[in-house]
C-alpha cells in the first residue's frame, strides 16, 4: 500500500503559460500532501504543505500566487505553475501522508517541467 | 534552521558493503529516514528509525543512529549494481505538519 502517483510525468510548455500537476494517493487517504522542488543534482526543497480542505502553508521564499496549490479531496492535490518561465523548469515531487504529527511521507514519481 | 549533511559521492565494488553517512543538527528529531532516488524518479522510502533506537536492521540494510553525535548511517550489505542511486537521509522535525528536512544526497556508484 501507500502508492502515490503524479501526472503528467513530463511536460514541456511555452513561457507564459500555466501548467497543472496532479498528485494522487491511490490506496490511502492523504490528510496532508507536500510539494517539493528538486534542482539538478540537489536535494529536495519543500515548497508547501497542504491539508485537505485548508489553504496551503508555503515555505519562505515560495510565491503563493505563482505556485497555486489545491487539496480539494483526501486523495488529490494539484500544483499549478502560473505564467511559467524558464527558471521554473525543474523536477517537482509530491508526497502524501495519512496524517498524525509524525506519519511517514510517501513520494510520487515526480514531474519534469521544462519551460521553453 | 535545521541542517542535514551528507557526503556527495561513494563508489564501491559489487559485493562489498556500502556505508553512507549523515549528520544532522536538530536534536528534537523524532524520526530519521533513508530514501533512495533512481535517475528521473521519485523517492522510495527504504527504512526509518525512531530516535530512541540505536540500530535497525532490515534484510541487507542496517541503520545506525548515534543520537549524542547526531550521526546516522546506512549500511548496505552485499551491494549490487541495482543499488546505484542517490540516497537521501531525512529527519522529521517535531515542529508540526511533519516537516521533513532532507540531506544533500549521496550518489552511490556500484562498480561491477
């Protein structure tokens, strides 16, 4: 159990367009979902934490108007990169946990975003 | 803030043991994790250890925790070419919302 999927796995878009990435927990209900960004050969940087039905909590330096996060159900969270620019190109990874203060996070396979 | 550090690269021969080390600064860490990331993929949880434990063994994997020195290690016995990947240690700070801080990652290269 504890499978998390992401869609799409890869996306290429033109500068100025918006891109939506979906994160789904397939076999469990995820009270909390997390969005990370990973630059090449670097560690994961937490962007935001979202709880179902609540507004996301963004980490310092992450623009909430640029990276819109919606966690409308216990199995789905979406990240929308608005007005994407080449510097937004990155590997975006989501994770989900069942809940509780110390529950393990299960990671999705990631989405490679390339903005031309 | 919290800091988690790892050496960047480790190369071992197939069949040997690999030891990947990690140091962290947050003394309130409750869980410590090891994740594996293969190229172009997400993170796979390998194992975790609760902070009141010194050691945890799971098949070829052995995790050692020295809480006094804030040092965590992952030993992979009989390393195989399929173990080649980047390994991240991570700690769960107890500061709400299960915020996890990841290390810088260690790239393990297994030489046949």
